[in-house]
C-alpha cells in the first residue's frame, strides 16, 4: 500500500468529503504562492496582495451572498488601492533612476 493511501485511511480523514480535499489543495497552493511572492518580491508586496485579496473576496461574497457594503469598507478599500498605486509608482521611479544611473 502506498504511504499516501495509508494516510487517507487514518481516522483523521474518515469524514472528509471531496469539497474538503479541494479546499485543502487550494490552501496548500495559496501557501506556495505566498512563499514565491516573498522569495521573489518583498514583504510589502505580500502585505498589499493580501489586503487586495481581502477586498476582492469581500466584494465577491457580498455579490454572491447578498451582503451589504458600508462606508467603512469603501474607505478601507480606497486606502488599500491608493497605497498599492503609490507603492507601484514609487517603485517604478526608483527602478528608472537606477537604470539610468547604470548607463552613465
């Protein structure tokens, strides 16, 4: 018997359904994506992508489940998207200055 099949037969996994396995795989994939983001970018980008994903997730869930969005959420979303915009603009200006400095 394969070790992975043996693990699935343990009492811990007894009542797992297909949707639980799908959620576990999605969470594992998300964890790998976070690791790649931190490795290749920086921690600020990780924080910003986490904040944007929360805003998008809240918007999608409000549409799907019929929730309401109040003014504090809108203010928070505007602050998040403004910070993303400011960070990406300042990051490209820094990169441009560094590239022009290399050529001189």
